[in-house]
C-alpha cells in the first residue's frame, strides 16, 4: 500500500478508532504460505500481510514483519513481547493460548485432481487407498490424511510446498493433491495455467478459519483497536477488494 493510500485509509477510519500512543508497536511473525503470506525479493507479501498493514495503519500502530519457517516463527512469537503470529488456524486446543483478531479468511482444504483425468472418481476418503496423494509434509492436511489410515511413502507423497506437489501432479507422479483453495488458484496463476487445469473432487476440511494470534500479555486495548480496524475494513469494502486480488 502506498503512502497516499495509507493516509486516505487513516482519514477514513481514524475517527472511529482510539488515538494511538507513540510507543504502540507490533512484531509480526509468519511463514511461507502463499498467497496468504510469503517472502519475495521485495520482502513479506501476501493477503494476510497486506491486510495486517492496512489494519495497523488505520489503528496507528507500528509494525515489523519477519517470514520464517513455521516452528521458528512460533518460537520467535513466544519470546517476543507485543508479537502477532499468523496466519494461524484457530482451534479449541489453541484458543486459550492467544488473544485473537480476525477471522482473516476461511481455511478450506480440498482434494484436487487434473481435470483431464476423467477416469478418476472419488466419493469418500477410503477411496484414496489405491492412489498417490500429494501433501505438504507435517501440514494439518498431512496429519488428517494419516489419521484416516493413509501411509507416507505408500499413499502420501510428501512435498516441501504446494508448488512442488502441483508440479508432480502435472507430471503424472500422483493422482490427487491436497491444497488450500486459495493456494490452488495462486499456484496455477504462477505457472500461467488456467484455473480449470485442476478440478476439486472432495472437501477435506472447511471447519476452521485463519486468524491473527497475539500474545496473552499484549495490551487488550491494542488488540481491540486491531479488531476494530479489521471490522471497519470489512464494512467499507477494502477487505473484499483485497481478497479479490488474491483469490479468484
């Protein structure tokens, strides 16, 4: 977001939000999970990154961001006062561990096949037993598929990231791939392929959403200001216009 846009957003939202203190500041930690959050040559990018920058601008809060491997991001957030960890799936197990701002976006994991594979049909997870499924190692989707009885190296093909799994699917090295719906469209655009190249065949999980998680000792007033900024961005259409840039 450029300076002029930031000033316009402050003008639009400032009257509705509390006046910021000069020492208000957040350290943000995230991982490579495009298009929600990722690192490129210009620094941290993605939907959740841009959304957070809009929120802190509107709330008058300073922000510094780092993109790290997920476990390092978690450790850094745990040891840093006034930290925010994202994009974080909100679960009952995590609920008491953070102060929450959100939701950022729905977390919807789907199983995809190549649209050209008309020979493949899938009605339930047990039908996957005779096939190879691409999934990011140690992801929530990976753990869920293993819990359903699918075995790494037999049914599950582990990739380092979604792009690797999509390339393997295109090369015929697997029959299905588990992807966040945002990530499916994003990776196809990066590869300059039409969205119809992949066909969703089953919803694996749509019960959760992504949120920003702030440390429990963060000033509750700051947390409320961030939530108020996000709510205002939803009301005035900024959120939806940003979403359309990344998810279509």
